[in-house]
């Protein structure tokens, strides 16, 4: 099976597919690692939307994908960055997404993002506004029956003047949570507006503030997800967490090593890359649960190249690669994204993602993937026939 793939200079090169999909397997939730996929949403391409209006979601396709994740044994991290939260999906849409997921899958493991993104920067006057915004979203998410991921706040970054402001804001927010939550430390490579989070200019200072918050509210914290794309920082902090608090890796560059762990400990997983890699993740985790650590690495290690390609800079546009693979793999009928984000990467990027996805076994149905990518190539005036 062959396809002609264009490169960055507009030339095409014939590529022969390996066409060896990773086997299907379920992941037992009884294993000692918790594994979440931060899931994307499917846009409705037929409803009229205009700049500045709320995006429209194809609920049927979106929920079907969540059933797929649940059937694999993965938890669902809902209404997060991967769902284009703040980049096409507003708070109203996010809350509706959480409601529908919990209604569709009442027994699923679902943690959902509560933040402050409904707060208009023009209305931000003080930290009290941030406190009220967190409170509103926490209460709304908890009313759906979902557990909470306490998202990083652009408004808090903009209004805080010291680490003490973070300690105060998080203490108030956590006091409202009726079950332990997952904190999220999102690096500025994902959102430049979050630079200097926790009130520290360097990692050590920021980490100490975060650890202070966790220690003061340990009963309210299930764990923390770190998305800094730096394994050493994650391991350093993992070793300093209280014994009852989990580290959830958000490192889409080094996840196999971090999940496998070392002699001191391991990370659980809450990853955007486990949306396109859901099947591979479930299979690899089933191997690890069976004691086959080498098999786990044989399955997941080759996918790291794909993850690093999808999450390359500008990192916040990784969602384009995620949805591209969802379309190639038959989870949706089109390659259209909220706010036109399907156009946020150049054509050679898609060629590279396609090639690497085949090489690491992520294309579930290679024939379908080739057929669909040729359709996309034709829109660019490229003949994909080899």
C-alpha cells in the first residue's frame, strides 16, 4: 500500500506503508496506575457559526469517542485543553460537554476542568473576582456528578502579585470541593498567558508554592498533573509529594518512562496524546499490568516520536494533529475543528504525522487512512497516488 507524501518544498515522495496496527486490548482499572485520556471534541461542520459566536459541537460523534475511551478502560479528562478549552470551546460549551458525558457514561471515571475562563479580562478587578469565578465553575461541575480538575487560571496569573495570592486562591477553591481533585500545572508552552504560574520566576520557587498548597490541603487533593514537558522536573516533584497524593504525568514527550517509573515511584497518566494513542495506551498498560514491562516499552516507546511531532512548537496547536488522526482513524466523518483550527498546521506536518503514525502502528485501518489523507491532499492540489 503506497501513497505520495508532500514535503516542505512541495515535492512528493512515494511512501510504502507498514500497515501493522497495534493490537486491541482493554486496560484493567484495577491496576495501580490511573490512566486518563484528555479527549477532543468533534465540531459540527453544518451549523453556521461566525467569529465571536459560540462554537457548535457534534454531540453524537463527541460522545461516541468517549464511549470508545471508556470501553478501553481509560478515564476521561473532560473539557480540558485537548477539547480546545479557551481555543474554541467556551465555558458554556464546556459545561454542556461535561453534563452530556456524565449522562452518557454515568459509571465512567470522569474528571472535568473547572477554571475561570468565563471571566472577561475587562471585568477583572481583583483576586475576589478570581475566587468567585473558580467557585462558580467548581460548583457547576460538581452538580453534574463529575470529579474536578482544578485548571490553571489566566485571570489568577494576571491579578496575583505574589505566591501568597496563589496560596489564598487555591485554598479558597479547594475548600469548596466535595471530593479530592486533580490540580493542573500547565506550562507556558501550552498557554503563554500562564508564564510565571504559582508566582515564581523559576521552577524551584513555583514548585515550593505548589507543594505548600498541596500540603495545606492534602485531604482535598487526589493528585497533580504537570504539563511542563520536562521529565526531570516531574520526577523531582513526584518524590516530594505527600504519600497520598498522586503525580499525573502530562509530559507528552516522556510518558513511557514516567509511567513505567523507577525504584522510587511512578507517575499516573493524564495526557492529551492518549487521545490519538488511546488504543496503544490501553494495550501497553495491559502489558504493564501483566508484568511485561519490556512489552510495555516496545508498544509505547515508538509512539514518542509521533507525540513530539504532534506537540511541536507552537505547542498549543497540538489539537490539530490529534483531530487529524481521529479523522484518519474513522472516529469522525470530517476534518473540521472548532474555530478553524484544522488549518493551524501546514501540509507537510500532516505528511509527517501520517508517516510516523503508520510506523508506530497507530493507524487502525490503514486503507481508510490512506483514502482519507488522499482526499485532504487533493484539497491542496496534490495527487497522493504513488
